C-alpha cells in the first residue's frame, strides 16, 4: 500500500513540477508571463517589470512544495525497498 501512495505522490509532484516549471522557464525565456487571474492577462517584462518579477517569484516559490513532496516520496520508497531487501 505504501508503494502505491509513494508512486501517486511521485507522479503528482512530477506533474506539478513540469507544468509550473515549464511555465517559469517559458516566462524567463520570452519575457511574457500569463497570469492566472480572470481574463488571462499577459504581463510583459519590458512593460511592467515590477509586476512580472513579483509574479515570477511567486511561481518559483510555488515549486518548493512539489519538490519537497517528490524528495520525501522517493526517500520513503527507497527506505521501503531497502527494508524489503533486508528482510528477504
């Protein structure tokens, strides 16, 4: 059962890291960030640098929790595999 929980946590955190991480990388590359608010307004670095930096910092900060969940799930999964190998 713990394997399924770890596998689900790994898949979910990888999905979150990829979706949010690719958005951050695209925003850094192009200089345009699409906000999550109503209307999906585009924030350009050249036009509104302060708001762009603030939104980008928030997106980067949001990557911390999925990364922590991924590392934790990998550690628990590794620990379980090691425990099974030692008891067999």
